[in-house]
């Protein structure tokens, strides 16, 4: 069950769906201050988390390619990886959430956001975990027992 679609593309598709569905059912009404601030906070948090994760991967000179986890040369457990095993997916999820709030997409929040989390978990995270278990066995299992998959 390996995905062939890069996670950033899946994120863009979910954002597009949230945008296209923004006027269906009913519009999510937020206070104007929240309407402008909430998306910026989620967007900034998402990009910061992704940046920090990339920085750790580069520091340890291991692959950032989510389609080839078996190419990993080091199990990264430092930095943002101390708090989440999947900071890049968490960052993409926050970016999607920012878009949903920015577009006032109620369907984006109740349908596309949970579908995105499920899709990424099933088709990206679980296959990556299998590959990392094969590569790092005990070390990875210990890491999994102390750090959550998402947050």
C-alpha cells in the first residue's frame, strides 16, 4: 500500500477541494480578527515545523524523500522529532487547516481535513513505519514507544 503521489501534491489537492467547496452547505463564520489571524497562525506553524524537520534531515544527511523511506541512512530523533514522529506531515496538515479556515470551508474542515489525515496515515505513514522497522528494528520500536505518530 505505498503511495505514488507525493504528500505535498495530496495537500494541494485537499486545499483545492476545500477552496472549491467553500460555498456548499454553509459558510463557517468567524470573527474578522480570527478569520485573518487563525489561518496565518496555522500556516506559520506548518511551515516552521516543516523547516525544522528538513533542517534535522540535512544535519544527519538522510533522505527527505517520502516515497523512498528505505533510503534512510539515519533514524532522526532529535529536534522536532522528539515531539512527533511525522513533523512534515503535521506541517502539511496545519497548512491544509490554514487554507480551510482562510477559505471558510466548512466541508474542508469536516471532510477533507480528516480524509487527508487518514490518507496520509494509511498510504504514507504506515508504509514508512514498516520500512523504518526493517531498517532500525529495536531502535525504531523504542522511539515509537516514546514519541507519538502525530502529536
